[in-house]
C-alpha cells in the first residue's frame, strides 16, 4: 500500500476522464505559451527521452490551436498507437530506453504520448517520455517502485570463515578469509519475486563489491573476491599484535529485475549490507630450548 499511496500523491491541474482508449488528460483551450529553448526536446521533433518533467509537458502542448480542447493520453513504449491492444503492456524495452537517465530526466519505463483535438478522430504522436505518469491518471508501474522494492529485499547478510580453524591465529601468521552466505535472505543470483500493482516483478541481487574488515584497522577491497582456504584463497591478512579482533565482510549488492517474466534489466543504484562479525583471537607463539629430559 505504501507504493500505491506514493504514486497517487501528485499535483494535477487538469481534468482526468476515461475514454475508449483508456484514461486520458483533457486540457483546456491552449494559450499562446511556447516551450523554452533546451536540448532535451524541440517543438518540431516532439518530446525526447532525456527531457525533464516540466520540459516534456511544455513540448507536448506546443502547437496547440487557440480555442481547441485537446485530449492527451499515453501508451506503452512497445505499443503503436492508442488503439493498440498492447497499449498498457510493460515491456523490457521501455526500461532500456530510459537506462542511464538521472531522476530529473525520469527513470522510466518509457511511454509514448499522443493527443487528439476535440472533434478529430486521429491521434497525433507527441514523443516519448520517461515519466510514465506524465499524462494518464491512476497508478502506473515505475522504476522508482522497482528501486524501492530492491531496497526492501531481505538480502543475505554475509559471514566470514577463518583459517586456521577455530577462529584462532598467530601473530604474523598468514590468515585466510572466505565469505559465506547464510540460508536466510537472498544472496547474489537468487530471485525474490514481489507483486507491484498487479505486476510480477523479479528482483535478482548481484554481487558488486565486498570490503573485508580485519578488526585491527586494516581492510581489503572493495573487491569481488570471495576469498578461500589455504593455500589458494585470495584474501590474506597478518596481524602484528595479539588480541581479539572483530572480522566482517560488508557487501554491496547491485541488482537486476524483470516484469512478468520478460527480459532482465539493471536496477539503478546499490545497497550495502554490513556483514556479521566473527571474533578472531590472535595469539603469540614463543620458542624455548628444552633439554632431552624435559
């Protein structure tokens, strides 16, 4: 419900109504306002993917005739026009189209925007926007929702296995470390499925980086090295003094998603999880001479 409420909180200065082609936005007769000069769109070319919300709205309305009421609607990026049965579909290409955008440019999915003059029967294509709620009323699946679901994922919290065994080592002895994932939570490549506004959204965590903390102030990483046992493990550390040191491995998860079993796409951003601490005891070894009778 939090996702739905968030998507419905927006300011609208127009009248929304239903039509034969879905929810549309009815705009009052046009005023003689023209869009500003900017690199994201032009009046002749229509809205471009990199346009901000305000820029896209202005360019969509450019060319209106005074005294005429226009109906605006948006459809799926993968549909052709407002009469297409696939107008409400969500496709992988719609998210790919907006990949690399900043939040100010819209994270997608991309939509196609059309308008129709009152009394006309044809729809005029106005361009593509990465703000899926730019025109139509009602909730729509957005990348913001998917990012929120990604951060709500119950990620696996990694632990660290130490060698020598028993979490005990010696001063200056090479000590080997290996990341271990528990059965609880979603580790890299495991799929978490959630429902967002009736869409089945799969979230697949990805290992982006690990930072090892050895407890004595030293670290290793960020790296994608999972470590391993002696003698082949790639994460090795030597302690210079005795004591007990809290060792942990913090993991940075990236992620991918798909909608309704479609193709996989990257999720913007990452999530860093603090690993479970393992206390490692470091002891000193002392050599002494003994007689054969000892």
